[in-house]
């Protein structure tokens, strides 16, 4: 079994059709930022584009998504934020959307304490699974995946601390477009595929009781 994960769509969906294997995947995981401060209409177009390729969607809002988008994802039955979704026997996907405050006052910003609390809630709720994948829009601080153009680290210390201590098989993050790549934190592989418009995605495989992932581009 395998899944395709990406994020930072920002209403640009054309590259999705070129992702190898997206139609045959067990599902599509969207880590956040479906829109550019848009609402139901814009988010609906993104979901429609994904559904044309694969009907199974796990999606959550990022900092560029409004509360209208959040409600729409809930109403559409695809919401991943603060949810535990079983992907296969003994394998689950947990999700945390939004981001910590930015200099740009975007609509989906929350205090870091909220993100930390949500992570702890999901840790407890998913404890029964032997294998867990975390999809989180906010990247871990002081990593390769939270560096902006000027070289400053802007990620979350709470997210990094959680990854370092939690029992996770894989983390998929986003938010910082220019920090596309992979890092390893506490022995856990963490991927930021960058903007989907740039062709970045992560292919996640689960076989023989093991989770494996690769960062790929179309």
C-alpha cells in the first residue's frame, strides 16, 4: 500500500495530475494551505481537482486557510486536523494544521501552546497503533525544514520536541516553501515537499510492518 502526500497547494492544482501513481494510491494527504486566504469556493476547487485523481483525501487547513475552509473540510468529510485516521491495520495518520504566528497576520495562525496541546491529545488518542504518521503544517524548529531565505529558523520548538520524544514512523510537514527537503529528528524521518506547484510530493509505503517514504518531484 502507498499514499501520496503534499501541501502548500495555494490553489495551484495543475501539477497534481503529473504525480506518478496518484490515481492508484490508497489516498492523498494534504498537509495544509489549500488556498490563498480563500474560502469554500477556492477550497472546493482544490478538493475537486484532487478527487478527479483520487477519491480518498485526508486534508487539513494551513495558515493561509480561513475558518470557512476549516468548516468546509469538516463538512466534506476529509478533515485531518486533530484526527486519528486508520490507514491500514496497525497504521494510523494523525494531523495538526495551522501555524504559529507569522509576520504576515495570516488567517490560520494559532499560539504554539495550542499546537503543543493538540499534539499531546493525538499522541494519547493514537497510542494503540504500532505505526504512526504525523502530518503537520508547522515545521520543527532548528531543522533543515524551517529555514527562510535569510537563513533564519522560524519553526516550532514544541513541534521539534514532540517529534524528538514521540513514537512516530514518519512526519510530513510544509509551510516553509524554500526549505524543501528531509531531516531526521530523534531517529524519525521528516519531509517537507515544498509547494505542490513546484512538483514536490512524498510517496509513503507500508509493507511488511514497515513505513518507508521518499521525497520525489514530477
